[in-house]
């Protein structure tokens, strides 16, 4: 039998018989890997484990520890959910069941409103299906075969027609007697799904369109081990206490209204948090040579056609017509910044040119994926695009990485990990340019002493990228900052500069967002700090409590001194007990609680209590003001006396 050569992620090469499956290779490498294997990545493409490998290939076995493995595992659990629902409610029509940040969901067209009791029955049936350990099989289909199979399901017919129109292959996945339309890949058998929990029921609409059929949505979460589920449920309990949607409403920072789904409303206190973050970034921009611009929100279709967004991103855009012309609200700033770059002739002496923008962006996210501030339709980003010559890649990327580290580590004390995504199978531009760019990104990471993981083949088709994943107080990972090299947009828009040789050269573009979405970043901060924001970021920094109403004048004089120094302060002179007022201030997450009574007025001092219950007596007002200003200037996470 002829042999094939398989290159593993560590660079080693092994020989196997032609036609061996990825799953069999996993067991050849090691029993534990074989048992943990979910899918395979063959030459950069995700495949089922049962797919035979017939030629030399690069192979990575994907487990639950990999992002792709986690997503496939949970999507397979969505199929498990649909399988159980169809067995219990045969009249239900299946629609879609994607993976979302908090797990997965499946939408059903059913005349019955699901109840908590139904969820318990569905979970029980899911366990039975898992116990049966059905083999999962892929069924390739023609358009007519797929339409015949799902002839009684208009939702699947609509999807099949879309796949056919887009010239995508059509396939379904079968387990036992259950079959569902799906691109795949999937886990090899239902027995791998050892732990899951159906978490909630919600109403939804087909394709997120309120004009279309209303559906019943069931959410869930799943893991390959029971202990992982138990740990996750404990985490959920703590996360519920920290939920930014709950805290935002309680603290009157922000909220949402159904009249504008996916668009947050910031109350005055929340607006202070929002504007303080932007001011922080603006101050850093001044030090780092960025030029802020203000750009329109609405553009003619022609711009989006030129940029490629109309072809590749239109479904995520809000579009409209006026006077016979098509327009789109911008989902990102890059095309508008290209217009600014091209508005005049540029010389190599102008580079790097750093253009920053906080303009609102709109993305037409499906209603079922919206999640408070962390997944919205309207947002602003600390977005910037840097136009450079090829020889400037390493130095400029290094500057961006230093900026990122300054924000995440030095300012907010986040732990983070970094991923470098390299050239995909299909890419734009010259191979030589890609190799130079990837080498420059690696050097920039090394110079900044940043450890990173290479994600081979996962770069965008227009350039390699670096992603920052931060870890919050609950150990959850959030992908926030991104730095992306782009050869494609400058090519599409013919963006050039005049070089030292007095001829035109193609400029290179860096996309970078450090906080990412300001809204998303605020949501993560609120949960990370459980609402106890650092002093410099808190909407109200100091509350002065009076022991009795006769000390209100003294409290007001102190308030004036604080206000002269731009410290956000208020007085609570109500006749409630001091204990009650302290508890209320703590509930409102106010960093510094000052108490004034007879002794304090007589000696010109205050008593200070911090949110972590440290108490300082007889503190002089001027000294406290200087201390507060020092904490604010140095952006301390916790107040230091």
C-alpha cells in the first residue's frame, strides 16, 4: 500500500498508509489524543475525523481545548438538542442552531411554547441519545436531493437555495434516524457530549426579522466532562452577580430599550465612563502621533463595492435607498480613511500617517446574538489606520504592540495572550510580501518580549494579523485588540505614495483597534471589577456623608475644594443613619466615602473609607485631594493612601 507524509504541528513528519482517516492518525499518535479528538484541520481546512487522507498533508488534531473544537462540539450539541426536540415534538420545524459566546442555541417553529418542564424532558432525551452513542455521518447532496429531503421545511429550503446560489456544497449530518442540513464538520459520535445544560428559553424571529415567523429559541451550554460543566455553572452564578446588564441598570450607568435593539443608552453617569475612556485614548494619541478625524456614517453603495464590503459583508450592514441610490451605514472606518489618505498626493516623508476615528459604527447582528454591551449593533471603536511603507512594518507594529501593552497590562492589569495568524490557503498579494510581513510581525512581538502562539493559515486573505485575548477576573477569555496588516484595500483603491526615487509605490495599511468596541470594553470592565471601577474611571469618585445635618456646611466647603480640582463629588446630607448611607454608597460602588462630624469639622479633617473597607481617620483635606489626584493621574486600579 502506498504511503503518504503527514506533517504535524510540531514540524515532525510521519508516514501513514494512503486513505487513513484523521481519527485513526490521532490514535496512532496517542490514545489520549485519539479519545479527545473532535475534528481535524487538514491543510488549514476543518474536516471530519472520518475523512480519509489520500495525499501528503499538514494535519492538526483539534480537541475541545482549541477554539474550533469548542465551537464544533457545541454546534454538535445544538444538533443533539434538535434531535431530542424532534423526537418529543414531531411537529416542530427546525431552523438554525449556531454557536454563540455563551454556548449555543437552536430555533424552532412550533405552535407550543416551551416551558421549564419541557427543558427537563428535552435534557433527559438528550442524555438517552448520548447513551446510544450514535455515529455521526456526513451526507453529500445535490440541490434537488436536499430539497426533497426537507420538502416540508421552508426554512431549510430557503437555506438550500442560498447555498446553491452561492455555489456552496450542500450537505447534511445524520445521527441515528435524525438528519439536519449542515456544512459541518461535526464530532464523530454523540457519546462524546458527556455534560450539558439547557439554560433558557427565548422568543426569536427567523433571520432576526420581526416581520417574519416568530420562533422558540432554546439556549444551552456543553462540555466533554461533567466536572467542567459543574465549574462552569459555579462561574455562571458568580457571573450573574457581576452581569454588566444588571449592574448597569442598578447603578444607572446604561440600559437598553426594545425600541432600538442592540443600541445601548448611556445615562449621565455611564456617559462619564464612556467619555473618560475616550479622553484617555485621546491623550495617548497626542503623545503617539495620531491624527483624529471625524467621518460620515452613511456612504453610497459605490464605496462599499470598491472596498469589497458590498460583496463580502453586506448581510451585516444596514442599507437604505434615497432618490434611487443605494446607501450603507458604515460597519467599519477603513474605506473612509482610505478616502482621506487619497485626498492628496502623499510622499514617503508623510509616512507613517496615523488616522484615528471614534465615529459610530453599525452592524446588523442577528437579534439572537445580541448580548448587552458585549454584542451590539451600534458601537464606537478606538479605531485607527496607519499608512506605511514596507520597510516601516516592523517599527510601526512594534509601536502598536507597546501601546497595547500599556493599555492592557500597565493601565488595567489584565493578563493576556497573543495569537499571530499567518497566510491562509487563499490570499491576496505576492507571496514575498506576505513572508516579509509575517517576519516583521514576529520580530515586533519578539522585540516587545511578547509571547505568542502562531495560528497557521488563519490570517485574513488580505494580510496577517495579531489578536490580543485578555483574561478577566472570572478566568474568561475575551478577544479585544487586533492589529491587522492589509495589502488588499490599498490595492483596491490604488493608494500610493511618492518614494525617494520619485516614483509611485503601493502603500501598506495597518488596521488597529486597542480597546475595540468602547461599549464591549465597558461591559467587560464592569464585570471584571464587579462594578468597582478604578477611581479615575468612576462616574462619582467621592461621596461625603454627614453625621448630622448641622455639618452640611462643612461638607459643602469640602465639596467645593474637590470640585476646584475636577474631582467628581457629591454630598449626602440626608437624616438617615451613617451606617445606612455608607451601605448605600457601597452598593453604588463609590470608591471613596468620606464621613464628617463634630471632630472632623473642629480639626479640618475627614474620615475616609474605601470600597475594600479600609478606613483612615483624621485625614487632612488638602492631603487627601493631592492623594486622589495622584491616584487619578497614575490610573491606579485600587486607591492608595
